[in-house]
C-alpha cells in the first residue's frame, strides 16, 4: 500500500496536459514552502523499503571505503538522520543533500556541524560536486528531468548510483498527479526498459534490483495496464570492481 501519499489521478503524456482542466492553484511542487514539512517525520524514520538501501550503503561505505555521497532530492537531510547510526559513518565522510531552496534553507537552519558533522546542503549539482555514491530515494519521480540529466551535472560521474522507490509501468512512461492534501503534484512514471538503456549507455551496469510490492499502486479509472510497480536498484560504473551483493538480481 502506498502509505505516504493519499492517491493518484490521471494518465497524461506531459505536465502541460496534466495541468489542463486542473485549477492552477491546485498544482504545486516541492518548491512550495507549504510542502517542506509534509510527512517530514515519516521521512526521518526507517521503513521496510529503506533496508536494502542501508545494506548496499554499508557495503559501499564500510567495505569499499567510499567517502562521499550526494543525496539528490534529500529533503532536509531525512535519510542522513534515519541511516547515520546504522552506517557508522567515518569522520571524514561527506553526505551532501541537493534539493530545492525551501528544503535547503530549512535543513541549514535545523542542523549544525556539531549535530550533523557529515551533512551539507546546496540547491544544485555543480561541476565541482564530488560523489562516490549518488542516492535518489523517491525523488526522481518529482523531477522534470531524467537521471541522465542529473548525471550530466557532474564533471566526474559517481561510481555508484542507488535509486529507491522507482515507479515503473509496463505500458510505458507518463505523468500522473499525486494528491498532497490541498494540492496536486506532478509525478512521473518511468519506462523501465528505456531507463535501463539510458544508464547502460551512460556507462553503468545493473548490480542489483529489488521489488517493493507493498508500495505498488493503481491509478483510479485508468486502464488495467497502468499498474505501477515499485523497485529499488544499484548501478555501478562498468569499469568498477563487481560488488558482492549476496543476492539474486530481480528482473
């Protein structure tokens, strides 16, 4: 069951099409300061879907000694707060959140170097941004650009990518609207085959993929083929040493 958001509505080819027939005041996104605190307490706790991410992060950070992570769409540092005690981060580790201005502003107000020594914030990825790991946990579906667009911002691409809560539909990519109480937020559904092809063309191999069936959902009144299935996945640069996952890949 998709617990954190109430419901979804509509199947559209583009955002512009989704906005047609919807009162403009009802359409929003995460740049809206009123959404900064929406479900923030839930984001900072560990859920069932977090455990595979923690497992692979621990492998990358502890066993492979990687020292930098960019948390794209990382809210106000929610996953850092949820994961840090379990990951036992080394002193020199960098956990850098990239998000929209309202999130960054609040994150900087909440945390200090004493309370969150690994944590920093910015509103964009720059050529100077460094990351051994790119983490996108439930964020790409709210972005008007693709994972390839995100990677293009780095002058040196991350060696590893962890994507979690990725919504896929067998019938192809489209846009729907997610209900956030008084507003609706555009929500992108991805074509998995196209997504995989893009990352392979960018020089990455799929290391692991895991199902999150309790996060699957249907869109009301859409055709039966629009069943949304949720996945998490780990990608690594093709020239990286293979990661021992201890798990069978889910396809």
